[in-house]
């Protein structure tokens, strides 16, 4: 593979087997050279194995700190709100104020547990000052997960709540790994296949990345954007942010959050921040749309309209609500539109109203669409959409400069966040993208500060699209914090980079098989969509 991606010289290679693949590997592990990953101390060994999957497509596996000594397990105990808490009646949390943490430690020690408080401080980002997040409470240090789990059981019997955690997931810069990272590089100058997003048979149901790869006959693929997982937050599988597939806008943006723009050719990959405007128009009147292909009233990751509760700003892994909405549905949503109170205007493929049904929900005619109204929009839709009337649905995407974005049929746009690298410099936007949640430092601690499996994407200075997965939540692969993700993206030579969905969703499929180690106990997680590398057409 080209040395430009990592900024190091040519590597003498031998054959090795990685994830069931025969790949050329570095002949010997060596201490970190210039351009190696900035993870752990500089003296760690790092190996890279490479394989060309098809012309213009390279797979590289990076293993750093493979010989790292095991760290201890501990129990992280949930902290009730104490006298010093702003809300003493708040539910227990992982982080809290020092007085509440000290109070819990005193009770734990009275009950015979070796408890301690630890302050958690986090580094600054482009739009967040960082510093002290709060205090955590931990019990004991154990040489194995089973020993930690046994202590957790004893804690629960005594009335406490906690989880067994491996201390290598804390994100300490002195940790020695290991880290296991897979990198797909698509060089548009030699690539003759197609780089394309897929959501499967419909938007509302989830599919595994491996199934999406197999269905498309793809060479490789990675999981892509955030999506609804909890049925109480919408339709599971529905993108929780922008989704453009084959040039069609099928899910609206989380207002202003970054998105990954890709093209079939693998060229001109970019990261843009998008907003949108949609409307339903009839003779002499129109109504504004709130969303596309999602359950009315539920806005996952927020970032919707001014009347949404509790906010119209992005709020990650939260579901905002709005009782008054107008949501459009296309045939791609699924077999039936969501049911519930309100009305629904059902349109044929030409935009003519076939019926107005109440309550809303049901099947769509072949090639047809619908618009659902709730709350105050119910009478307005009923007036605008009598049976037989011709209506028009319009939607426009805008970039951060207010310019209209008009995707071609060869364009896909996927949601993500935060931004990691901009113009070759680290640029982590956790506050802008809703990962800083006032009054909830435990979310930031678990999602941003701690190490987790991650999926990253971006473009390097040579115009190559780069897709990255990092395994985590195990003792054999620590994962990455969000700041570490940005550092890795920059070290891989990315000019612009974004974080995609991670955690249990992180999956890379090559040659018909999953080559990384998804972290869910049940195995590979079904996801909302995936980014696929397709072979050249014959």
C-alpha cells in the first residue's frame, strides 16, 4: 500500500493471516516510527499488515501494544445524589459531586467494602473547555473479570448498584494497549468499483453489516450512521440524522451536525454540516414539513424545529418530542407507516391524494407516499389535502454557508458526529454536536472520555477515502476515546474526518466475513445502514 497514508517509508513484507485473510505483514514489530499511532508510550511495538482487496482498495490491520501487561478490573458504583448535589432526588449516576461521592464511600466502607473516590478530568476540545467532569466511586482491584463480577454480586446483595469495568478503558495516556484497528483505503485514481451506502430492504428495520455486504455483492463494508435502536424512540433502524441514498433524501438532518458525503467513484469525499427545509404544497397554500420517514413526535438526537422539547439543538442519544408535526413518508420507509392519533394523506406516485385516513398508519400504494399530521396540523392537513387534489412534496438541503446541496444519483450522505479533523488539524466538536449535556456529566464520561469501539471515516490529502474501525470493550482491544479517535485519524493522514456510529455497532466486513470483533455479547449488531465498497461491474 502507498506509504503516503502513514508518512513512513516502504515496509519489507511477508505473508501473515489476519482475520482469515492472507495478507503481507511487517517482518518484525518495531517501536513507534514517525507516523505511527499516537496511542500509549512511544516505545510500544506496532505491526501493520496489508492486503489489496481490489484495484484501488487496500485493507490494513494495525496492532499496537500487543504484548501489553494486563490491567486490573474494578467495580464502578453508581452514586446517589447527596446533600451537596444540586438535585438530591436525582437517580444514581456514575459521576457526581465530591460530597455525594465521599458520602457513598463512607457507607461502603461501613459495609466492609474497599471503596475510594477518584476525580475525573477530561481534555479540552475545539468547542469544550474540558477539565473536571466530577467524581466516581470504585471498589477494589481484581485480577480477573470473574473476581470483579463476584464482588459486584456482593455489592448488589448489600443494596448498591455497580458495574465491573476494566481499567484499560479509562483512557489513561500511560496505558500500553493493546489496540486493534482496521483501515480500508479507497484510492479514486485506481478504483473502478462503487462506494455506496445501503440501508437494506427498508428504513425501519435493522440489518447486520455483513448481510448488507452480502446482499449487494460488496467486497467490503463498515457500519455507518447513528440510528434508532429503542422502539420508544421511533422506528428501530431509522437513521437518527441525515440519510441520502442514491441521491434521494430519505431522512432529514440533525440540524447543523456533520455528515459524510461520498460518491460512487470514491472521489470528492467530504464532510459538511447540513440543515434542511421541507414543505407540502397545494393550490395557493403550503405547510412546513418537520421530518421524513420517522415516527411523528419523536426526534432522535434532537436538532429539529424550535417547538421541540426540550431543545431544538442537537442532543446525542436523546429523543426530543413535538406534539404538532407534519412528517412525510416514502415507499422506502417500510411495509406500513406508523400508526397513531392524527390524520394521514395518502398520495399516488403522481402526488394525487387517494385518501385521508384517521387514525394514521397503513400501507402505501405502489410508488406512492403519504404525509402524517399530529396535533395542530391535523385540521390544516385535512384542509390542504382533500381526496383527488394534486400535492407536491419538496425538500432542500443547505450547507453551513446557506448554499443548496443537490445530491446526484451517485451520491450518498450519512449522519455522524462529532467532527474529528478539519483541514488536517484536530478539530473535535463535542459541544456543537450534542455530546456535552448540561447536568449529565456521566454521559460525556461514558461516551466521549472513556474508550469504546469506534468507526471513523474521512479523506486524506491525496483524495483517498479512508474507513476505520477500532475494536474495544475487551482486554484484548481497549478501544478509543473521542480525542484518541481524532489523534488516530490525524496520524493516518486524514485531512477531514468524522466519527460514525460505534460501540456494539462497529463492524468491518471483508471477503464475506466479519474481520473485527464486535463488542455485543450476542455478536454482530443489526444496524441502520452501512457503507459498502463494491467491485467493478463486468
